[in-house]
């Protein structure tokens, strides 16, 4: 799965009135129904959002040499 396709992932198992979510499961806001909204599960650290892709990840900058004066 590429970084652009990453989805929020359950890092601490939790349940809602209609579903149980296991560690490692990918979820969306539409999956979480009940009195506790998706954003609150993120704040409670039960769901981890994907990290933003770094610009230029595939290319490394050449190391710079210190100026010899």
C-alpha cells in the first residue's frame, strides 16, 4: 500500500454500540457510529491518522562538505 492510500489505523481496540474495532484495522469516519465521534477516538489515541508524505522522499540530497577555509 502506498503512502497516498494509507488510512487511519486502530492502535487501541475499542467498541461502539454496533461494532468492535481490533488493533491494526483500518477505519474511516463512516465506520465509526455511536455517541463518540471519530475525531474523539483520534484524540483518545485509539485511532492513529496516517502521517503526511514527506516531500521528495525518494531522492536524498547529496551530503554537503564543510567549507575548508
